[in-house]
C-alpha cells in the first residue's frame, strides 16, 4: 500500500464535541478518530503530512467511538485553521 493511502486510513475524521471546541480555541488542540492500531508516531506523521503543520504532542484514549487522538499543534500552526481544513466548521 502506498504511503499517502496509508496516512489517510490512519486519520478517520475530526472528533467534535463542546470540550474539543474549547480545547481548540484555548489550547491549540484538535481531536481525531484514528485507526485503533495506529501508534502516536504514525498519527503524528499522518497529521503533519495531510495538513502541512507541526505537531507538538499526541495523546490517545480509547472510548466508545473508537480510538481518539488529541493533537496539540506547535505555536506556528493554528488549530482553528487546520480544523477548518479538516471539516470541523
């Protein structure tokens, strides 16, 4: 499987809740539903490649909806801009 196709399978879609919207505005974070087999390093590479941004930190959690990755972006990348490209708005 080619690398671009693999990256698009790691990130399923943005995970939007009131809490995630607040984190986007206050802490420069976005949440994504990701493949349950994906590692933090794979998620970081996929997000940086798809959205042409710099990721500062990734945390993951397992919930009923699947595996959720919380992505904190570096100061030079705006979560609001990336969120608009990811279809959050």
